[in-house]
C-alpha cells in the first residue's frame, strides 16, 4: 500500500478507530493478547471470565476490564480470581469505546501482562461497531437464549473471531438444538471457531484456555 | 398548565416524542391498549407473545408488530396464532422508533383492535429511550439471565410499568433466586408490578392476560 493511499484511509477512520489502532499497537508491542467478550445480557460472560481468570492465573499474567451501565458488581466478582480487575461504568452507554479502555489502563504496565480480557456491556447490537484494539472478539451464545440469535443479530456474530456456546450444563433442560445453533452461526460467519463451555461444571474451559494460549503464541510468532 | 408553558415543553420534545404522542392519541381514540415488550435477546418475548395472542384471540381483537435487526422469523412465529402480525426490520438499529410503528400501521383500522402488542428489538439499553406511544411498557426478565440485571440496566427497568419474570419452568434448573430478583426489581422501581410466567407450561399466562384486560378497562373508564 503506498503512503498516499494509507493517508487517505486513515483520514476516514473515526476517532474510535484511530484510538483502537493505537491500543492494538500497544498491546502488540507489550506481547499482550487482548480479548473482547461480547454477548446479550445474561449469557454468563462474567461467570466464564471469572473461571477463566482463576484457571489461568497460576500460569499466565492475566487482567480484566469490565463494562456496565451501572454498578461495580462484576468487578467485585472477577476480582475474586486474584487477577487485577477494573470496572468501567458507562453511565448509560450501550457499549465500550477505545477511549474508555485507554483511560482505564492508566497505571497498569502492559509489559506485566500476557492476556487482557475486556468484558463488554451486555448488548448484541451496539458493541459490534466499536473496535477496542482487541486481537480477538469473542461472542457468547448461551443455550438458554435460543439458537436463532445469530440470524437476528448478524453484525455481532459476523464480526466475532470465535463463538462460545455457554451454559452447556443446561442444554438438556432447555432442549438445546446444537445442529441448529451451529448452522445459524456458520450461516452468518462460515469460518467461525465454535467452542462449547460450562462455567458451572468447568466443561470446555480447558479447551477454551488452550485455544487462547495458541492464539497468543501465533501473535508472538508473527512479532518475531 | 398554561398555554405558553405547554408550548415551551412541546418545543423541546424530540421528533420521536411528538410522533409517539400522536400515536398515543390515536390508540386512545380507537380504544386500543398498546403494549411495548422490551428485554434482552432470548428472554422469550416471542414465545410469550405467541401464547398470549393465541389465548386472547378467541375473546379479544389482538394484533402485533415485531422488530428485529434482520429476518422475518418472529412474524412467521407470531402469525401462527392467527392474529394480524407485521415484521419491522430495523436494518441494524438497536430499537424501534415511533415512526416505524406509524408506517407499519398503514392499512390497519385501529378501531378493529382491542390490543396492539409491539415486540421491540432484543436489547436492554437502547429501547428505553424511545417512546412508541404505548400505554404500557413491559420488561421481561428470564430466570436464566441472572437476578442482577435490573441493577445493571436501570433505565430499562425503571421505565417499565410491569416486569414479567419468564421461563419460570426453568427456575429450578438454574437455581433462580426469586427473593433477589424481586428485591433488585424493586430497588430500581419500587412500585413495579411483577408477574411470573412460563410460555412453555402456560403457568401465569392467564393472570397476565387478566392484568392486561383490567388495564384496558381502566383506560376505557378514563376515556368515558
């Protein structure tokens, strides 16, 4: 790409996108894999993240930012893992923005981290338009919310790198239709990686962590 | 209120609010109770509404509008009740607006209706700011999504006239904490009416319909 074309493209990027690019560069330089978790309210982002942080903490340097319209409850839950956690209160906004990430990283040395998890506001629409500088966007789909959601909220599912099917321990109770869920996820994003998890029983959490660790090694390999 | 003050207040109302007021007047003049259903994705708005329409249709004149970012799937489901149904596709927008309601009512004679149900886009943030001219705003909270949601999404729960706790058939499987749910709903809106329903078993649906019918009689009584 020649310099002029690059300049023109940068000219049309929004302020959020410019900030997100700056964050992405910082994460990359520090060797941090940044993961943005998005979903409906109540799919179990906090429960899965709490378990992920707890299981990763003995081996990896992990931290988390968590966004909500109101309350610090999720930060309190996540901090039980022992990992550094900060709450972002959006004051009614339905998504996180790159600027909020940047301002809440002040005082943390990214060189001390391997993984930064960002739990977005529970919302299947707004967060899809806001790049936070993450390496991976992870969308959660709980077995309790219906297999049709990818078709009804395509921008969110289309922009995700991996789909986690959560609350698998309830699959029987809600008569979860796995084939329909997979078909709908792949109708919206044909190449999406799909993993199944239960934060309650722990099933699938080790595979999810292995997948994250492999992704970080890929990023490190590219860097070298 | 004197005329000048009224003019000033109207001057600062947004376009959506003005359209919503016009709709509200039309609903009132025609004796239609308009009900706006809001919630997260996957709380069972469509399932509850399908059952509500089916149970009400032999006795009352019911119709429904249903909003989604994409697909006509919900309108197809709701139309199985035999009631008139129209899909509003928002093309990525995270809420319905009064203008969309108005344009999708064209060709329907409101005088032929007793109840109009509007199923909003599944989203616990954006729809709270958009008056659709409804008489009642109903927020659904499913037992599967966590008792903490009222605290984390206060504008939506604060602006609702009634809270329906849905998927009660799953309360045992998810260890639903009823006391916590009620306390959190009332922390955000102390006087909110709370009803418990299961679209699957039908439990609570008759009480919900009775409540709606009573509300319509109240509106009619005020009108006379």
